[in-house]
C-alpha cells in the first residue's frame, strides 16, 4: 500500500470504525505489523492488560532514592485482532472481510483440569459478539489449555496454566467497530477484570 489515498473505500470505512471503537482504560491497544500474505489489505492491533501495582513513595533522601525501582507489573492477558480485506471476496471467508483473533491469559493452576474451560471461552466469544450487535457468520476457532512445567535451574518456578483462544469470523458489513469492542471486552474478561456482565463466567488468575 503506497498511501491511504490508494486504499479501497470499503476498507477505509472499516478502518474508520476501528478508530471509533470504545474500550476500557485498562487495556493497552496499539497497531502492530499486519500479516502480508493472508489478504491484499490488512490491519492488526495488539492488546495487553497488566495488573495494577500500587504506587510507593520514594525515599526522601539518600542513595536508596535512586536504587529502589517500582515492581514489574504482571501481565494478565494479551491478544491480537487482525482485520483482513479482499476486494474480490473469498470463498473460504464467504465475504470480503475476515477477522482473525487471538487471546491468551494465565489461570489459577487448579483451573487447568476443568474440562469445560474451552467451552466456556468459546461460548463467551459467541455471546460477546451477540451482545455487542456484531453481526457475523462463518465463525470458527480453537480453545487450548497450556501447561508449563519448569526443570533444572528453573525447578523452583511454579507450574503455570494458560488458556489460549484463537478464533475467526466474517463480519456481515464493513462496520467492524462493534466487533473490536466485543473482542476488547473479551480480553478484559480473560484478564479477570470486574465488573462482569450478569451470567458471565470469568477466569481466575494466578497471583504471586
């Protein structure tokens, strides 16, 4: 793409909708390099949510003032939102647009054996899109539980379990603002941020 002026009008309308999307203040959302082989036109956004850390006043005087550093915040959830566009349309997508998403979050260890975990994640995706009025079709995806165990010099590290949701769907129109808003809300829910909509199950997370 040589410039905005050479982008298709329909794709520009979609980009305008993404810029207008509302999101919670806790989520860091920024543009990242988009894949170049999946479609003639694409835009990608990366999301991160970190645990809030209390602000500690520095020492009033002495060398310790320059030595004490604030603690590193814990990452609660991360994700990617990719919008693909092919003016000629795609038989695989059943449309000209396709949204491809990814969310990953760390859970409490005892959640890893919950056989309903993947089903809950997938159901929440469908409900989030419906609740935001994000009309779509041809939805597909996978939910994966990932166990990380440490050995050798890292054996003191506690085992961790992550939930990873990969999903894609075809929006019915170029108005994709509601789709990004629904996905952003999902990232916040995966991070365990309250409040949650009535009837929605959240994923508890590990705390050090």
